């Protein structure tokens, strides 16, 4: 399985409204047809709430991305 890319996450979260919980974003990703690895990464994030796409990217890829 290929690594998750920032573009995969952006596509998975198309239409997201913030702030949003990790469960909300994982459910949205599922309904947008995201790969299971993207959904699981969102679900297993330590962040409980995201204020925007930048917060999601930091949680999924680390602050160095």
C-alpha cells in the first residue's frame, strides 16, 4: 500500500466544515471514498478537534510537513 500523501487527505476531506472532530472528519473521508489508510489515520489521531486543514495536516504528517 502506498504512503498517504497530503493530496490524498485533501481529497478525502473535500467539503469539510471546521471546527471538526476527528470522528467527523473520518466519517467524511469514508463518504468521500477515501482509502482505508486515510480514514484510519484520521480516526487514530491524538487531536480531538481541528480548527482547519492546517491542523489536520500537522496531525497526520507531523509539524515538520
